[in-house]
């Protein structure tokens, strides 16, 4: 299995946007063998720049901020490499018709852009990667404990220990549907919104008192003089972004009609129509609501999800999501092993401390005599790292022939979110099957019900209270061992 593989794992990263590139870069830096697959001709995803013979325009992400200290350090690296620069536009806000509805936009927020275009940071990250462009991955297939990738042109050579999907939520959902329904459901819970992007070129620069504006009325939500960004060309180029609602309403409208409507809206802001324009439709521009977590990693399957739709809908959020997933993958490379814990041993004492810290202390409680009653006859399991430190534990209680109850499952706080609970549960289920178990039961906290559902457990009762918090009885029928 991947976590205990003695060799350097092979990782496939699908998607070369900023999230996938950040994840792949961190994995390569740690010595793993990584291949990146991208369906487009170039990298950077929505950090995109359209180029012509004598002009260019950033038609996706317009700029990025850097609030997290680690990401700020990364941006400084980009700046030092000549791939990014600070942009200080004249900013305004438009609330509606009439000059009184224009306000200045004073902010201490630093805005950065790629140099000479928004694709530059992505190209810098990709420079050290094994990258395959114009390869559209259409399917995943499990081959024993490894993964095979299928493309529109046929199977990809080789097997992979793990696969990272750095894709918009709907595209990730489509790939996961047959091989990981639980992960597909997580991706499917996120609604992504479209955006029309119109690029305008003018031979004579427009005389407008701003370089960028947030628009809070009409079909537009953002306009910017792209040529005001550092390192751009001399031709006056403007970018107009439509609102998600307007874009969704007119998603299949003829390009000429979309361009005309957006230019009319630009005229109300003081602009003029352009004879030279190009239009781009982003089907997945941003998220209506993010998933609320930095990344998703299923260690048992060796599958991960990253992207700005998981927690933070920004360039910074995409980069942080990719790095967070890389940390989960690297944590899984630790030599992990599950073993029985002897009652009364030092490991048993460690398991009691872990259960006390993670399960009882947050509720203002302590392990009681009732909690520990009969533990000398119960089966204790622990997940340990290479140093012998206990990372997770669970207790199994035989309650009837072929039936075991799982109780008091705990994962160390600094190891949560890395798939260790799933790994421990999968291994323990196999051990119990070997002892003749055919059915497992447990009382799941309602807050952990989704986790157990993903492991194949089904609800068997209404919600009830236990140790002062809501629980539900759940169960799982074990398949016969082959």
C-alpha cells in the first residue's frame, strides 16, 4: 500500500493551474516522482493571458494578494525571479448611474500581477516539473493498489501510487464518479459560477480617471486598463468581467451579442466601444460557496483534491490548497503501521491519554470508570509512525458471534485531516475479518457521521445523546475475505 511503499512514489497531478503546480512543486522538492497532465497548451489555468501580435491582456485572474506569511515569501521569490510585480492602479467603485455614485477606493491592500503577464508565476513553477500539455485525462482506473490514467488518446503509460486532481469541482466530480463516489459527492456539493471576459483594444488611449474599478450595478462587476499593469505593452487594452448572474443568464448567447451588451455597459462608465475585441467564456470562474477545507486527501485510495473551490476563492487560496495537499501526501509517506495494543502496556497508557485529550477534554469531561470497564478483554488497535509514536487508536468489542462494536476512535490533533483515521479503520476492519467478524457497529458523533459514511457505514437509528452530544448508531457489513 502507498503509505508503506519503500520506493519513491509516483504521483500524477491532473491540472496545471496554480494549485496543481504548487502541489507538484512541493512534492518534487521532497524527492517524489511527479508528472503533471494539462489539457490546455499552457499552464496557469485562470491566471491566464491572451496574446496577439502587438497586444496582450490578462483575461482571467486580474491580480493577487498575499496575506499569509508563507505565500508572501513565495510571492517575493516570484518577484526576485522577475515573474511578478506590484500593481498600484487608480481604483474606483461604481454603484450606479450618475457621477455621485462613483467613489474612490482607498486601500492598503497590496495587489500583485504576473510579469509580463499573469501566466508568468505558473510558468516559473512549471519550469522544474515533468509536464505534459494538451493531454486530456478522461478516466481513472484502479489496478490492484495503483492507478492508471486514461486520456482521450488512450491509456497513459505507467502506474501511479497516488493521483491529485487540481481541477474545477465539476471536472473533478466527473473523473471520480466511478472510482471514488464519496469524493465525487464532495466535489459535486460545490457550485461553480461562470464569467464572460471581454478584451478591448484601442488605438487611442481612453481618457478615464481610473485604471480599475469594481462595478456594483449592471452586467459588469470589474473593469481594468490591463496596459496599466507593469511590463505591459503600449497599446491601450481594457478587460471587462461580467457578473456571475449575468454570465449564467447569457452563457449560451452569441458572442457578438455578449460583446455588444458588455460594451454598452462600459459606455455607461465613461468608456467607448472598440472595433477590436476578443471574448472568452469561463465556465468555472469562481465558487458560489467553497467546500470549507484546504484540501481533500483519501490516504487509503491515494486520491487528493485541491483548488480554490475548496476553501478560498483566490490565487492565494489556490496556492495554499495545493501546498496543503502536498503536506498530506508527504505525511502519508511516513512508515505507518497498525498493531494491537496490549492492555496495561505503555502503548495502552498512550492510547488513554490520546482518547482523553481528543475525545473527552473538549467536552469538559474525563475518561470514567465506566468508559474503561471491561477493557482488559477488549481489542485495542493503534496507528504508529516510524518513530513508534501513537497517531490514532480505536477499541473493538466483540458483542456477538461475528459482530464487533468499535468505540473511542481518536486521531492526534496534529495528524488530523491526513487520512489517518481512514487508514486505521480500513486496517482494523481487515484484522477483525480475519478473526471472523462479518458486521461492525459503532456510535458515531453526528459531527463525524459523514466520515463514517464515506467508509461504508450506514445509519441505523435516530439521533440520540451520549456524553452530552448527539450520536447516531451506524453499521457496516463486511465483505467476505478472498
